C-alpha cells in the first residue's frame, strides 16, 4: 500500500505561510516567509549560481558546465537542466536577466540538425540526455521565450528530438519496445533499457500534446507507460520506479535501485497527461505516484536521495543535482493537477525551509549544501583536483536550492507553463512516422555544434547501477 501523506502534511500545514520562515536558522541569508522574501532569495541564489557558469565568456562553449571529467565535474545533460532552472526562474519571478544566456546555451547545444545531437556529443549520446535537453527547449516554447531569428523555433527543436527517439531505430522491438539508454550500438549501455530515457520520452510527448493539441503524442505516451509497467520498471503495487534492465535478458533482470529523478520526470509527465485528457486513469496513476514519491524521497518532508544519501560521499555530481529538478517538477505537477497542491505544497515548503538552512558555507557565507535533512552546511565532495582548483564543485547544490525556492512561487492553479497555441499542419502528423533532425533530416541548417570531450553521460547514475563506474550506491 502507498504510505499516507497525512503525517507530513499535518507537520507542514501547521506553520502558516507568513510565519513559515521563523524556523529558519539565524545565520542563513535566505528567507521564504513572504513572497517578497522568496523573490529576494531567488534573485541572490540566481546571481550566485550564474557565477559558476562560464559558457557566456569569450572562448567558452555556450550551454555546458565545467566538464566533463577529467576537465570538470559536470556532464552534458546537466547543462540542460541548468538552463531549464533559469527558465522557471524567469517564468516565476519575471526577471529576464538571464534569458539571453539561456537562449544562447540551448540553441548552441541543439546541433547542426537542431535535434540535440551535436556533432561532438553524438558518438556518446544517450536517449535520456538528448531528451532532457529537448524538454528545456520545449519549456522555452511553453513560457514564450523569444525564438532565435533565423533558427527553428524552440518547439521545433523539441519535436525534432522527439521524432528521432520515436523512430523504429530507437524505439525498437527488443524487450517488446522501449528506448535503450545509449544511442550508438558501440557504447557501453546500449544493451540496457533504462527508466529515465523512457520516462523522459513520455514526459516530452505529454508536454508536446498539451502544447500542440496533437493526440498522437498522448497515444505514444500511454504506450510508453504500458511498456514500463509490462517490464516491471514501474511497480504498480507500491509505485516504486526502478532503474532498468538488459535486453539480452528481455529486460527481466530489473535493477531495483531508485532515483528521485526517474520518479519526478514520470510524475510530471502523468500530470500533463491528466491535464490534457481529464482521464481518471491518469489521475489514479498520478495520485499513487505522487504519494510514493513523497514516501520514498521526502522522509520527514525533506528531499532525500534514497540511492546514495545514507552514506556520505556516495552521491555523484549527477545525483547531487536531482533535488532541485524534483522540486520544480512536483510544483509544476500541481499546476497541471491542482488537486495535488494540498498534499505537495506543504512538503515542498518544509523541504525548502530545510534547504536554505544549508546555505551558510564558502567564502560568501551563502554556499548551499546537499544534505538538507541535517539543516546545516556540509561542504560538497569535489569530483577531481581540477574541480578543487577551479572552485566549481557545487553547481548541483546551488541549483537545487534556487529551484526549491523559486518553486514556492507556484500558487494553486496557475495553468502551468504551457501557453495556448494553434496546432500547425505538421502537428497533426503521426510523429512515429515522421523523421526530422538527424538521419533522414527534413530540417536543414548550419547551427553551431556543441563541443566537449570525454564520455558524455547521464551515466554517472546509470553506469553506477550497471557496474561501468566505481560508485557507491546505497542499498
């Protein structure tokens, strides 16, 4: 049975909105007790976080964070969520300070074919990583970020990426369907079908359905959910989301490690599908998934990375980026399904109050920590000597807290980020039969390719559970 949220709700709801910040530690510079203080805190957090990004500097590469290892701690996909966090910052605060940086970063990383398969990353491309960048592009379209003159629209970038993933060469017949983790057959992990690639595909399709009105996306999202259930990556008894399985075992050797990101991406996708269809089936799934996500990843109402946080230094830089994404996606889900606000908003507030108490470190006295349950600053573990020298080892921690704070600005049924649009003729096409972007491309152009070196991966997570990297994953 799914655990009840009653204990968490009662603890959090007992603190009125205007008094909620009084429990904040005296030495934290941030307060979230009023809307004015939330805006002020978010502004400072955004300023501190952008200082860790060098993609807007001469000679640097727009869109990516310092890395990948050994040149820095961060992989390609994290740049996408970095940009996405600033899109929500703009949407919720109205501060457009960073919009040009975000626009440049997303477009630069979309690649020559505008489908998030940039040349210097294609050889090591994962379906999940491509998809996560595509969701950032779609988010830009949803909130009305101006398109780049002479380039495809933000929505077209997302569609291009979606169509490459929906093609039979990606969504293949092994294990009865589903996307593999890696795209090139020569890559370690090509024989692994993981939850994140498929949850993100469902999420992207659900959001495209709302944005375009094309019901084909809904049908494919439903098929993806059914496949995740069939291979038992979704445990429909307890609504736990497991990581994946290998095609040579017909995906029956399910790796039962749980990551908060997998659950949050799937949850938000289900919320969009419920909003789009008003189908009780999606509401039931969403309700159970929401309850399970709080049960597993918010013990005592505070965000907690179940797979690794129980042991210090066991969480990779990937995993230390999840909490903010989870906060943002849960908050957006309450916009798509307002009935969730009663159970989720108090938890998100309680978790954020714990998060800001960790922001007392570093030279500024504002560096934030990862272990929110401890309600104090714990310095992050640098991933490399280069990281220590550059000082760029806390992007995930800072991004998490900014995301948590800005998400408190979601109030009731705001209608979500998706704007009203009129479906274009192409939106009525069967996306599973349409190919744009890389391969048999219908989109042409000479947009800038991304750049970087080393192995691009969401794989510090997935590789860990496959045994391709030496990481400690909690039991």
